[in-house]
C-alpha cells in the first residue's frame, strides 16, 4: 500500500524521488533546469552528475579568480603609470 501523500511542508524528497520525478517543462527555477541537465548528461547517475557540477563550478571559480587577479594587476599598472607621468 503506498504511503499517503503529506502536505508539501512535511514532505521531504529522497534522492530516489528527486531522480524519478521529472522536472516540469518550463520550470521557472534555473537550479532545477541545471540539475536536470547534469542528470541527463550523466544518464541519471546522481553521483556523476554531482561530481561534474562541482568540477564545472570549481573551474568557473578558478577562471573568475584568474580574471580578478589580471584586472587587479592591470589597474595597479595604470596607477603606477599615472603617477610616473606627473
């Protein structure tokens, strides 16, 4: 006999429920869309999907940090040039 459905406030999704419940087309939440894309790419393997998402996030973070250092270096160089021209 299936478990009775409880109100949403009390219902906690399990990993199995999250994998089995398809995300509605046109879902407004980009997190759900991204999560579904990783699950689709990993053929439903949540472990691989999570590892891919973390790898991509870390890659993006490292790239953002690299760009910030580069911008900081260019700004510092600009201040030095400006002071030397005076």
